[in-house]
C-alpha cells in the first residue's frame, strides 16, 4: 500500500506560494515582458531556446519512453503515470485557458481577461488563451516524473523547466504571471498523478473491468520503484 500522501507539501504549498505570486506579478507583467523580449536572443541561440521550450511535449515523452524501453525495460510501466498526467492535465489546463480567456502579449494588454467567449470564437483562438502556460505545466510534469524516476536527474530537469518559463516569456508567447501559475498548477497536479501512481492504477482498473481475472500490476511496480529509490539512497547501482 502507498504511504499517506503529503497533501500540504505536495499540493497545498505549491498553490499557496504561486497563486499570490501570480496575482502580484500581474502588476509587473508588462514591464517584465517588455524587458525580457528586448533582450531576447537571436540566431542559433534563439532557435535552441525554441527547441528547449518543448521539454515535456509529446516528443519528449516518446524519447524518454524509448530510452527506458532500451535501458530499463522492467520499469517501463511507470511511464503510464507521466502519460496520464500529461493527457488529463492537458485537458484540464487547456480548459482553464479557455475559461480565463486572457490575451497574449501580442495584444499588449496584461489585464485583458475576456472569459471563454473570445477564446472559442471561430474555433480555438490562440491569441485569447494565455493563462496558464501549458508549456510550463507540461515541463513541470516531465520534471516531477523524471526526478521521481531517478533523483540524479533533478538538477537537469528543473533547469529545463526554468528555461521553458524564460523562453515562453522572452519569445513573446506568455506573460510572466502565466508561467508562474503554470508552475504551481503543474507541480500540484504532477505530484498527485505521479507520486500516487494514477497512470499505473488506472490501467489496472481498466484491465479489471474488462478482464476480471487480470492480475493488477500496481503493487509490483510500486515495490520495484521503492527498491530502486532505496538502492539510490544507499549509493548502490540499481
């Protein structure tokens, strides 16, 4: 069985910190955005930044899936938690973008909150879907998963999250407050999905629904991950 979930640290604290910061940043969005766009890199560095901002996307998930399949196939089922968090989280956070209907920086008004009308007008209106930054939420989901998978990856993946947030602002796609809100929402959601194994457990539930004699895999996956974590802490090679 899973240990008690630390709701305060894993969900409440990220939201309690980032929601007030998001509100405060609303008053600084315009000058911060203008400054960061003014120092935006050019040439190859800009192209590299455009690539890095896709960390956490479908391509990232696919590449990590292939790497785990090649290097640690016995842990491949753990990828279900990242896939679940990304798919369901994508629906939730894009729905939130539609409801808020905030204008992108190209519209030059950080206080332009129009609700769902303009955002769904004539299909999905990109220019009215700025808050939260779903690039940031997906990057955070990826970082939480990879940090849980192997703690040695934590410095790398959280640096990538910071670069994604910077890129979304400096490339003119989001206001700073959009990325801060995306950080908090992504962290709270990812902690729930990944540390509670929602992807693995969901697949078990589906199998049991259609194949009553199916053997759930959650406990096996959980025990393997716990052994791997203890091995890492002890300084031994898995």
